[in-house]
């Protein structure tokens, strides 16, 4: 992915998918989506930091 916005968006999409699955399992989709957004932001942030670290190493 080329820029950080795409990475953050991809992380949020992954997180919402995971959160929705958790919400269905817990029988409370609204909490699952909220958890998914939080997980997605964390994933997107980790991907950005990893990309920036690789860029700094070069």
C-alpha cells in the first residue's frame, strides 16, 4: 500500500470484520463493531509504524 491512509483504512476494515464476528458470537453486534474499530485502528497504527521503521532503516 502506498500511503498511511490506505493502511489505516485496511486496518479498520480488518478490525470491523473481526469485531463483527465477535459481536455475532457474543450476540451483541453493536459492541462488536465498536471493538472492531478499536482493533482496526490499532492494526492500522502498527502497520504504519512498521512501514515507517522500514523506511528509516534504508
